[in-house]
C-alpha cells in the first residue's frame, strides 16, 4: 500500500519550516547510504547534529509521529531518526532498496515502512518524482509541500533527476508492530471503518463495541511489541 497523507496543511508552519531549511548545513548524501545504494545516490543530506539540524528534527518529529492517519496505517513501534535531503543540479537517487535493518545495539530496528515528507513546492523544481515499484505497479509521486508519502520499505524505489530548482524532503523509516503488510492493511481498513461509524453511532453501541473488540483482538493476535 502506498499512502499519501496531508501531514502539514498550515501555511504558517510550512513557512517556518522553509526558513528553518535555510539554516541547515549540507554534506554529500553518499556518506549515509548503504553499500548498494551508495553507487546510485546523488544528493545532499542535512547535518542533523548541529543546532539547526536538531531544532528542525525536534519540530518535525511530533508532526510525523503524532499524525493519526500515519499511526493507523503504520502502527509504529519505532521510528528511525529523521533525515533531510536536498536534490538539485541533476541530482537523483537511482533505483535501490532500503537497508532491512538500521541502527545499532538498542537502536537497531527493522524497516517496514519508508516515508517521504515533501518540504518544497512541486512548482519550484523540475523532475524529482519519487517512483515506487510495488506489487507489479509503478507509481510516480511529486507531493505538495506538507504531503507525506508512506510506502513499503520492501519496494524498489528511486528519485528521478532534479533538472531545475531544488527538492527538499524529510525521510525516515518505521518499524511496525504489525510485521505483515496485509494484516496491517486490514487493521487500517477496520480503523477507518471505526472512525466513520463513530460519526453515526453512539460510543456504547453494540456494533462499535464489537468492532472495538475485533480490532483489539487482532492487535493481540498479530502485534509484536
Ligand atoms: Ni530509499
């Protein structure tokens, strides 16, 4: 499942983020790529350990981690530290797969889902589509600023060359409590059903209680905390 989520729809926040991006320091993206991705990665990565990088990470983390649609679709157990990348001057990220495991020691995690949060307006750059090849389908996505695209880490994906302007995105990975993508999708469908039924049924109605019970019991059956 590839899902587009409107993560930031507030112009003021987008404006503040856009100013914060100008304070970042950039370095060659190949330094943070896995061995196979390194040969196809042509972009820059923001330094996230200086004051500007830390401030931006602190600002973006709750926007992403507390998003209710993302939480329902991904059932996150753990997030990777956020990264911010910039692609310009014909830079691109050729077809690759993300590392299955990231981090070390206590921080080690499995990557189930990858996400890209677009931070620049699509009108300000040429190219730069995120292309995801999943389940025999290919989707090319160029999101609005503030739009987050969630896709399976298991997919082959790429970023097309940016021939004009600069594409800046925040990227990260999620380890899910629900390892199986099909089970995760069923839980997401049921969660969406629950949200729509809440509009017409009272909280204590037998239908909603049964649905609450089924969602909770499926989580018990499938969840790996
Ligand atoms: Ni990737």
